[in-house]
C-alpha cells in the first residue's frame, strides 16, 4: 500500500528510493525455524546528531563476585551526543532509583540550558516501577525501554560497561591487590575514559561537556606505592614524616585516594605533599601475608559521587519503612534458627579492631589472671563467734 501511495504521488521525495524486493524469494520454513543470525543494528551516527543531554542511556552491571566491600553492582549513564558518562557503585539494585534521581537533579542544576528529553534504560524492575514513571512524567522525560534480551538497542551503555571492564581488569592484574578491589578500578577507568576522545569526536567528553581541556598531570599508575604525610598529632620530631600507601585513584586534581596496606582502609591526601614510586606495587597486609584479604571500604569517601537530595529521600524512606515492617514481624526474633546473617559484608563486620597475634602485652594478661576475689577464703570460720541469745 505504501508503494502505491508514493508511486502515484507527483514529486514525492521517497519516489526515487528503492523498496526492498519482497516476494521473489520464498523463505525456507525449516531454515527460518532452525537458524538464528543476530543482525547488527544500523548505524545512526551519520543520520542523527542529538543535542547535549537530549538522550541518556543507562544500565546496571552485576552482581559481581567477590563483592567490593558492601558494593556488588555499578551503574552507568552516558550521553548519546558528547559521550559524557557517569559511573557509581551500588550495594543493591534497590538504591538505583535514588542514585539516578540524584544524578538527574545534578545535571539539571549544572546545565540549566540543556534539558533531558529521553532516557533509554533496560527493563529492570527499578526502572519500570510506577514511582519512576511518575517522576519522569512530572519532569517531561520520555522513557524508552528496548526489547527484552536485545542488548543491541541499548548499545552505548553496554559498550561502556565492556570498556570499563576491559580497562579495569588489566589495572587489577598488574598490581598485587585482590580482585575485591574492582570498585576502585572501575571508578579509575571511568575517569580515564572521560579524558580521551571517542571514535566519533576529536575532543574529549570533558571538553564537550564543560568546555575545558582535561588535566592529566596528576595521573599515576593504579596500585603503585605512594608516600603520604603523617598527620601532625601522630608524628614526632625525629620520627618518620611519611608512611606507605597504595594509590587507587583521585577525587580531583589536588586530592588522591590511597589504601592503608595493613588495614585496607581508604584515606585521602593532598597530591602536592605525596611522593610516588610507580615501579613498586605493594600488597595488602605486607609482602609476607596473604594477598586475598578483603578491602574494607570507607563509605563516606564515596558519598560525593551520588549526593542525597530531598526528592530521592521519598523512595529511600519507602524502602526503610518496608524494612521496619519486616523487622516487626512476630517470628522475627523469637525463633533463633530462622534468623540468618545478612549477605552484605559491611553489616556483619565487627566494630572492634582485631589485635594481631604476638603483639599483646603479656604483663597485662598475667595480672588479669592473677587477680582473685576479695574477702576471706571459702570454708573459713570466725575467730570470735557471735553469742547466741538466751545463753
């Protein structure tokens, strides 16, 4: 029908284009049922050129084993025009909506002249809920969901996840750190991707988004040794002024993140006060200890990536309210056999620090054992017995 309408119309622009020839070759039913070849999606780079923040694509990768502290997932958001990307770590998929709202609000505040028109996300439950659809409708964002199990329709987000993994894996393999360090490697890989131009642009995503050239003078090899200054209350006049750390990324051009080798805690330091040795790669716990020690994350150091806002607090309060209802069930604590530990390592972590074997003070332990209960010994009798009445 479409061929007849265009053919009978005088001066139609589509009249010179050729339609696909259908009907000359009859398809084989057996081949159609038994063979499946996934065709590549047509290239849309040359045909469409969306404006900045006109379409954002996102996806979630995980769960990843072993977990990186409390984190098991990471979420990516990428702009279809400038290839600007945002990566954040997630402990569960339930917090994806709150992280998404925080980033959308941040983009609308930083770029008021550019409005977000479309969002292309997968068919996960956190992106198909009624609360998510109501919010997108209130701010005028059109949500697009691809066909189920067809990853090529969300190719930008899928390719970004693949690039992050291709960069993060060699970063981990070069160091002497355990695989549970993947969270730091993913964030470091995301910062490197934003500093290099893509295949379709001669400028970097940072230049296209913010209009300034990226600064690469603070980049160092991931996992190398760094000597950071000791805090003034902890150092002495004639003692060491710096201590050894493991470089795992940066927060800005003047602030770096490093790991404490003995405990695995995350700290920050000023870049100008640090000395780097990019030829050595320390291990957690020292060279003589086992390298499979889990990394204990300092969660407040990552709050700047996804700041909380008032609009995303409502969704978090709903989750907390459901958790309180679940904790108030009558059989929650009466039957101890049905109580299980949480699968999140941070919940089961002990609050005190374990002292290594061999470093305890023997005098204190001997004194605590030698102490006895005050008073006269058991079985002893009074030297001056009391007189009974009536005697």
